[in-house]
């Protein structure tokens, strides 16, 4: 019967959403911030000069090669990332040795040395936490995030199934009506950005597909490492696996190979260069095209022999339709192609998703409290969820604010200051969870909204006191990374202030009389 | 510029769909009696056509991939905007829609042909 | 209208746990064997090995999600299990019959 189906889907929706809810909130919030990862990076390193995209690639490549030869002559792999746009604002070097040692630098082409900037995880760390979490072993984190993502996908599909009045309620939001309002908000946030939510969740699973579904690969390639490697090679090309000959041979100048690539593609199209086995007789140089600016993540690449400079292989951007489909899907998730306006729309959608999760968590508590008030059965579960909700929905953003505060306050010479910034973030989160556990619920909400308002409103002021790239300078100078960040902090503070004024009453004290039978809206 | 045009069309299309919904028709046109079935259907078809047209504009002006992404994104923003307006300032909806549509037409005249 | 509480649906804790296990474990099993079968079918139809695996992996998540919904939508926990395990067995047998297929 239809009724059983709807009820069971509603049940599944509630639990597949609630159980992973806080992890999903964390993933969505850090993921949304990740759309501005390099902007956050730059705000957190005010010593860096503004990014410039007008330097000739040949110069940058020559500077990079000189530095890599000096710093990592024995490396197994070099990587040079060229600044083309906001996705890679500075010349980036990376290397990896045979024993797994890695190095990472942002190189100043003027001084031919790394920029002198404070050590920080920056926005990149927030981005990576989005799927790696923090403090947890990598595999455990991936498993948790994957399970949560599957829960999210189930919650989305069941949500669509049970939302009976999806078209009638398309634009419906009725504020100040207790549980009804929370449900309306949850619905509008879900439905308006539904294409985004479905895409981001499904593609999230896709990123780690071979981790979550290893058996499917194994059934075709065997369970050995060799088999897995063959799969990767068939998908991405075999060049990275080229074994070193063990014979030293000077490589051709990368700038020369760059010139070949630019002759073929035109100037300004190379976005990165990889060198496999540098300085070896079997060296390979892979030059990557930056793509045509569209959604497809991959571009053409050229493989040269590192010692002789001969062109060995050309790999098209599209090698097969299924791979192209995968690349487009992953490209949609990452949004690297997005210009400023589209990027803000991505952030808007991400925030809608974050708020969808938050309103869902609050809605569960509000409904349960209704039921508890009527039936007299309270539940420690209710109290637990309620407290963690406060400490996470408000506490996590505050913790990220604390991350930014720590970035400005921790001294530059502090060893491991990058790690300490993150510790500050998680310690703050812990403190707010504790606060939420100890204070009466209504007070907890109010106080945390107030803390959130302050921590973000005062951040631009802190910026004035600790750097010279603050609003009073950045606005007239047109320094939009810094001005934009500070203004965004003020806007966030305003948002929390609005929350402070309007919400604590509505969350903590739901009038017993106003709300209809919990499932009535699901039945109509 | 293209984004402005697409947004204006999307918003207008959504408002047309909203007018065909009794709850919102009462908010937007309080003086009028409920729309006849034929008129409501016309609004729905008109709204749907506007949305379809805006999608075609997006695909044409921005290319296939980016155009589709931009269209979905602008749709999201427009729906959220309308939900807020209907909740807090329903009488401003029509005025804002007209402004958005004018801005969209201005966008054509200013930039698109270039 | 009957008042609904969390306790009337699904009726009792063990049955919920059973459905949950069916959904998560049985669903994972079905998703994998169905995908393995699909990959082998595609290779048999001359799709390259890597492509076959890619398509199968992408679709496996949809199968998994569908299986989770199935496990809770059907009338009984037993039906949840049989509805997942029987097709899984069928897919496994077919996949085994097809064999690994030609190398790419």
C-alpha cells in the first residue's frame, strides 16, 4: 500500500540524514569554503604579493627548473604548476623522492627563491579536510566520508519521494510558524538547489570510486597491485610508471620543450609540467594543456623524452566517452572552470546544502520535542542531538573563524604554526560543544550566535591591527582578495546577528499548540 | 551580461508559473478573482516556455557545459530569491521581476551583439 | 488517522536491524556483483576493459542506493533479503559464466 511506502521512505530519510548529519555538515561547510581555497590561501598569507598572470611561461619554467635541480636532483618526480588563473595563483613546485619524501614550494620568479610567508595550511587545508577530515587515519576518514555521502544520497532520493507537494510548495516559506517554518526552510533549501545537491553528492562518491568499490576493478584486473596499476595506466596513461634506467643523463631544458608545446597550442595554454625520473636516461616530460575553459577537467598532454627532447606521445583530452563522462562529472564537482559570478553561485548552492543539513538537524529536534512534550517520554537521544546540533551548527563556523584568528595571532617563528592554527580550530569546536552541553539550551543558542557574530565581525578589525592589507587599504587599492574576504566576514557576522535576533526563541521554545500532527504534511 | 539576460528570463518564467498557483496568485494579484483554468494554463505554458528559452540562451551564449551549469545555478538563485520575497515582501515580487526583465533586455542591447 | 510513532514503523528493533544489514551489506554485495556482471558484459561487447569498469563503477552507486531504498520499501525484512540476495546470486552466476573476457 502507498501509505507504508511513504512512511518507510520518510523513516529512511530521517535516519539516513540524521546519523551522518554532523559529518555531512562538516563536509559541506569545508567543501563550500573550498570553492574559494586559493583566495583564502592568499588572505592567510598576507606577505605574498598579489598574483600576476602576465609573466612569460618560458621564464617561469626556467626559474622552476633551476630551483628543482638545486633542491631535488635525486627526485623520482617533479611537478611545476604555472600561474594561469585563480586556480593556481603562483608558480608552484612539487617533488617526490623514491623514499616518499616530498617537497612543496611557491617560487618567486623575481628572487628565484620561495616566497617568505608564514607557514599555514591556508584554504587548501580546509579543502583537503573536506574529504580527509583531520586527525584520523586517511582510510578511516575516507570510509566515514563515503558512508556519510551514501547516506546523503539516500536522504536526497527519499526526500524527493516523500515531498508530496514539491511543486505546490516550490516557493513556500512561512516564517515564524514553528515546526512548519523549519520544514519549509528545509524544503526550499533542498528543492531550489536540488540539481546541485544531487550532482555534488553523486560525484562525491565517484571521486573515491576505486576505494569504495575495489572489487569491481579486481574482477577485471585481478587483485594484485600489478593489476590495479594496469587499470590506472589504461585510464590515465602509462608514462608515470616509466622505470628509471639508473644512468644519469642531463635532461633538455624544459623551456625548450615548453616552446614546442606552445608552438602547437599557442601561448599561455600550458598549465603544468611533470618530469618523471629527472636527470636519468629514461626521463619523461609530460606537458599539460590547461583545458579550453569548459567543464571537462582534462586537457591534451604531450609526452617528451626527457634526455633527447623527442616527442613520444600525444594524449587527447578525450580518450574515451566513459572517461570523458567521468571527467565532466568530476569537473562539475570541482568547479575549477567557474568564473567569479558562477563561483559565487557554486558557493550559494553549497551554503544552501549546508543550511539544508542544519535545518534538517534542527527540525528533527523540534519534532522530537513536540512528541516528547505530548507523550512525556523525553529521551537522552533528544538531548544529545540537541546539544551536538548547537555545538556543530554554530560551533563549527566559529571554529573556522578561530582558524582565521589564529592565522593572524600566532607568531611567524612558532614551529609548526600551521598545525597550531588547525589545533586552534578544533579546540574551539570542542569548547563550543562543551559550552552547548553545559548551558541551558536556549542560552546556548543565544550565546553561541553572539560568539559567532563577534568572532566574524571583529576579524577585519584584527586584520587592521596585524597586517597592512586591511579594508582601509584594500578597498581603495582594488585588492579584491583581501577586501572581499573582510567584507565576506562582515556579511557572515551580519547573518549570525540576524540569527541571534530571530532564531534562539524559535528553536528552543516551540509552542506546543501550533503544530499539526507530525506526519500530516507528509500525508496531504 | 549573458548571465543577467538568463536571470531575467528565468525569474520572469518562474513568476509566471507562480501566478498560476492559487497561493501565490493571491499574494501577487490580491484584487483579482482567481484565474480561470484557461488563463492559469496559459501562465504555466508561458512560464515553461520562458524557462526553456532561457536555457537555450544559456547554451548558446556560454557554451554547452558552462551554459547548463549557469542555467541551473541561476534557477537556484531565482527560486531562493522568490521564496524569500513571497515570505517577506510579496508585493515587491512583480516590481522586482519587471526590473530584472528590463535589465535583461538592456543586457541584450548593450553587450550581447558585440 | 492512526497516530504514527517511530515504534509502529518498522515494527520492531530486530526487523529494523535486519533491514539495515540487508540494505548495507546485501546492497553492497548486489551493487558489486551487478557491476562486475555489467563490466564483463561490456567487455564481451568489445568495450575496452577500463571503460567497462568505469561505467560499471559509476552505475554501482545507483544500484547500491536503489538497494537501500528497496530494503526499506518492501513488506518484510525477509523480502528485503531475498530481493537483494537472489539477484546477486543470479548476477554472480552470469558473471562467472562470462569469465574475465578478452584483455583490453
